[in-house]
C-alpha cells in the first residue's frame, strides 16, 4: 500500500516537468490526482510552455498506474478558474487532502530592463498563482480539518540572483505565504511546507535562452551543466524532477505528520556552498 492510499492530490503545472513528475509519483504512492495546467503560452516567457497534449499525457501516465485523475485547463492567475477546478475535483472525489502548488514560470533580464510585462507575468503566475490556488483549495481542507499543502519554492527563496529579481521576489514571497498559513491553519490539522529545489532538468531551464544567460560566449547544455555543478556542493549539475517529487511525497504523507512550517532544500548542498 502506498503512503497516500485513499487520498486526493491537486497538482498545478501538471502538464509536464516537475508538475507531471509530482502527479505521477503521488499516484504511485496511491493518490488520485487533480492535474491543473494553463496549457498555453505566456508571451513574455522565452521557452515553449505546456500544451493540452502534454496534460493528456500526464493523465495517461496516472491512469496507467490504475489511479483516477481529473484534468483541468486552468490559469492559476484566474480565481474563478481555480475555484471551478476545485469544485469539479470535489464533485468527483469528495475531498482534496494534498495540494502541491507547483506552477511557475521563468524569465530574466537585468533589473533596469525588467518590463512591466515581465514583472507582472512572473508575479502573477509564480506568486499570486500560489495564493489563488491555496485560497481555492483551503476551504475544502478547513471543512475536512486535515490536509497537507506543499508549495514549490527555489534556491531563489533564500538567495538573491542577478538578472531575475522578479523570480527571486516571487519565490521569497512563496515562503512568506507558507509561514503565514502555518499561523492560521495549524489548529485545523493542516500542514504547510515548502520544498526548495536547486536547478531541475525541465523545459523551464534546459533551453537555449537559459544557456545563453549562463554562458553567453559558448551556450550549450554541457556548459550549463558545468556552471550549475560549480554552484552545488555535491558533484552534480541539474537534478531530476523525481528527486523533488520524492520530497513532495514525504511532505504530503503521514510520515511527516508533525512537520509543518519548514523549507526543505533538495539542492545538492547549494546553500552550504553558496551561502
């Protein structure tokens, strides 16, 4: 029996990348899944985002594990869309025990070149989207008087970075949401934690635009991996989505039943090396 048998998990950004990995791994642990994704492009984002067929593939993978899944094409910036996704999930499954607020985007520019569009899109998806996702799900958990909320932060939740102040601000804000929620919902047996990954090998970062950011002279995947490895204490570059999914599953499960209010780094020692 899996660690999440009989539970329902809602995952945002589930069409691919970390979100798909989380949805599939939570299903492997016995959870039924509510998979939410925009399945569309945001103009300011410099890489191709998930599509409807990607979300459909996530559903196929979950169903292949003999778990149930409901998918929703919804924008986490849209309160009404998120409330509808939650309503459909509860109608189908009767409960939501785990929330994995994972949806996020990445873009970059020097501070003086950050346009309103770049800033607004980043904060809208990566911070406001977390707020609106949690706000849509929280009434269900409060009524149940149980739940586990896992928010996706970043190494940028604890450290500043040049050229993506908007991303850094958003990921710092995610930790602030977590800390405030702990003060409000712990008495209802709802736990709230953050997972803080180092660079994960997903389409969000393994693309030519990011390679040029990290090595303008010789942009390549190999060069990018070398730069990331130089920032981690352990001898590894990018890590895999499943490495984060295993941490998410632990935080979601009863194995961590008395763990709340933490930032769990899955960062190959990044913070110890970089400081």
